C-alpha cells in the first residue's frame, strides 16, 4: 500500500505534491503512477494529517483535497484506491467515485461513520488509537498494550459485523505511533502475530515513524533502513498489508522475506 498524502502538513512528506500552496493533481497522479510502477497494489489517499499534535481539518477542505485526486486516478489509472478518512460524508462520496477500501484511523468512531462505511459495501480498515491525533502522544499508558489493542480490535471486528460489514471485509491495524510510546510500539511489533487470532488481515504501518527515529536518532527522510527492518518483522509475523512511503525498497524486502518463509524443511 503506497501512501499518497494530499496534505500540506503530513509529518514526513507534507506539501511535496503542492505547487505555490496549491495541490497539483498532475504531481499526485504522477506520484501514484510511480508507486504502482515500483510494485504497490493499493494507493492510500489521505487528506488530513494525523501526525501527533495535528489539528482536525474541515470536512470541505478534506473533500477538496481528496476527491479530485481520486477522480483523476479512477479515470486514468488501473489501481485499487484506499481512502484514509474518518468522515462519513467523504466515505460515501469516495465510494461513488470508485474508491476500493475505507481506511479509518478512528475505527469508524465518528458519528455516522460505521453506517456510512457499511452502506458503501467496501472493505474497511479499523485502527487502534489511544486518544486523538491532537492528544495521543502526551502520556500514552497501558497495563498490557498488546492485550488491550487486541481486545479493542476484536470489539471493532464484532461492531462492524453487527452493522452488516462481513468479517471478510474487515482489516485491522494496531496503530503504530498512535497513542503509544516507543516501548509500546516495539512490544506490538514483537507480538503482532497475536492479532492473527482475530481471523482477519492485519495492516502494518511503521513507515518513517518516530518509533524508528527515536530509537535510531534519524530524521524522517533517513528512516528507510530501520523501516525495512520493521517491515520484515511484520511480514514474518503475518501482516498482509504494508503501508509505506518508499514502495520500491519495501517490495524488495517483502519479496525476499516471503521467499525465505516459503521454503520448507529439506529444500
């Protein structure tokens, strides 16, 4: 899953698709095409920065960023698109324009979001986050982070099922960096295979995140090596979708990891 941030303020690549403070649709489409050429199978379009401390954007601003890009991609590129949003109105509009997946960091928690997602008939990804983007990193605390994240995601799978979203249409994301300390993130990655008991695909998103920067003392644009290490560990522990900025290098790491895992004793 390649990340297409159409925001001016995302933590590692905000604004790179803008020209003179205006989103460039041509740049967005070109970047999506490059990620597909590099091996991405899904393009995840996000119009709201959810970095720590980020303020919420208005619905209209989010829609003005996302929908024109989605419309261009749907018309010009053969690709599965994912919409990174918590807004029920955008979920409905995006589905009409050809979006293939709803990816919500707030786990369909906004009023009307669960019903809107169910009405689209699209697969949904629900993520764990303690707090909100504006507050989540102030003092995250757990008694048992893995057990609590697992329990939350189990509840979300059942909540989706109760709303008419089939379990086969649900993806879960433990939410690396969303209301978690470095230790919490490392424990979640170490024990990610526990999420497999939910019986649904697991998405892992560690690309360029502060868990890498804090451990290795690297700026966002210097975190690829550390990020690839987390990708290998996530794939080995059963993650089915890897959400990243650096697609080509990640595809190589995933293919190599899968080749090793596919070998049987005696070969």
